């Protein structure tokens, strides 16, 4: 039976102590390095990082203008196409103008007729005033005729009474008495006719005065340009002119045409969206920050932004312009329903509006929907 003999190598105590010393030195150096890193990071966070909040959940947005016709008419010419840049006032679409021109011609004719009626009313004032004067003169004349008839009647009455008193004595013949009575009756009829003529002349005068007052009420205090009928006709003419002008649909703002939805020959209706114009120089950024990041964010604070389109070489500068009235989840089409037994808290994000420098946007335009990275300086808060 063979006997196994294991020999233990001799270990140099000096070498072991040297290795331990070296390991201790490296561990000490590592601890010092970690401590320095922690101190530097703490100093950087305390002096710099804590004064900024950032997010990459941000997108370009804009107050886009929807272009809609204001009258119903078929399109006869489409002058733009998708992605085309336009200026405010540029003609985008032309509509058929025949109906609008006919309506304008009718309104202008109505205005001319209203002016003519006013001038006629002014001229009628003079004619009606002359009629009043004529009726007044006629009234004076029939009043004179009445007085004459009254005198004749009084004379006939006296003659008849004298003859009737003398008739019993035979001094007056029967024929003479009959003639006196006939003359009395004639003067009485003439007197009644004169009274009727006075009443008729008075009525004619009052009618003439009424016509003059009614006509004068139409023109008193007015000129041809301020007459109500003329003003109403002007309003209808202006409305017809406006409808004619609206046959040319113009760009309301500067921007780029998007979502063009009109073709030649298509009949358009008021309020129908036919295109959208995106204002590239007036876009803003909607940055979605976590609710805990907004403790120190205030309106007007400066922000730095970069776009994935240009990379870090282009930095935009802006400021906080406003906070949304609700979180993204609460403002969604179908808001989250958390009234359940297995509810789990989820950190919410609040949209923050960042206004950008217009000059920087001119140099580097942005499109709606582009991704952005936003950093807000909260040191002023």
C-alpha cells in the first residue's frame, strides 16, 4: 500500500503582506474616487441640475387655420396644392360668380330706386305745400261767398217780411209776394251751399296738410345719404358685394397648405372645411412634464429646446406660456376610469405650452407634430 504524502508549499510572509498593502491602497483609492465622484455629482446637482427640469415627451403644435367657404357655390378654379406656402390674402379657390353678380346688380338697382324715391318725396313736399296754400285760398274764397250769400239771404228775408206785412192791405200783389218768397228760398239754398263749400274747403285743406305732414315726416332731418330706405338699400348692396368678394377664398394667415379637400366643379357649402393652413412661424411646443417636475415651474421661465429634425446643433429658446387645464389622461377622448378596486397610481403628465423665438423659427422652421426635447430653467423660481 502506497502512502500519499502532500507537501504544503512554503509561503513567503513578506510577499503576502505586500499584496495586502497594495490591495488596501487600491481600495482606498477607489473609495476616494467614488467619494470625489459623489461630491462632484452632489455639487453639480445642487448648483446646476436641480435648477432644470427636462422632458423628451414634447411635440410641435400650432393654431392652424381652417379654410371654409362663406357662400354656397361650385369651385371653378383651385390655385394651390398641398404643401404650398401661401401669404395672408392670397387667393386659394375661386367660386362661380354668376349668381353673386346678378344679386349685386339687383341690389344696386334697388339702391338707385330708393334714392329716386327720396328725391321724389323731397319734390312732393313743395307740391303738397302748394296744395295747402291753394286749399287755404279756396277756404278764404268760399268764406267770402258765404258772407255774400248770408247778406243776400238777409236782404231777401227782410223783403219777404215787408211784403208779407203789406199784403193784407193790398199794397203788394200776389205775384210780387210769390217772387219775394222764391227769392228768399233761393238765397237760403245758396246760404246752405256756401256752408257746405266751407266744410268741403276745410276738409280739403286738412287733407292737404295731412299729406304734407306725412310726406315731410319721410324726409325731415334726412338727406339722400341718411334716408332709412336708402341706408337699407345700401346695406343690401354691400351684402351682395360681400357675397361677390367671397367667391374668391383667400388665405387668412401665412403658412403651408395642408389637407386640401377641394376639386374643380365641386359644390361647396358654407362651413365646409376645404383645407388647413399651418403657420410655420407661429408654432409652439406642447411639453408633457411629470407632475412632480412642475413644483417650481412658473409662467415666463426660460426654456431651451432641440428638435430631432435638426439635432443638437440647433437650439431653440423660448419661455413657459401656460399650463393646460388638465392632464393628458383626463383630457383624452376616453378618460381613464380609476374608480376600481385594483387601482394603481400612475404618474400623470401635464401639458405645458412653450412659446418659441420667432426669429429662430424663421431660420429653422418647424412642422406640426415634430418631436422636441425641452429643458426649463427653474432657478428663477
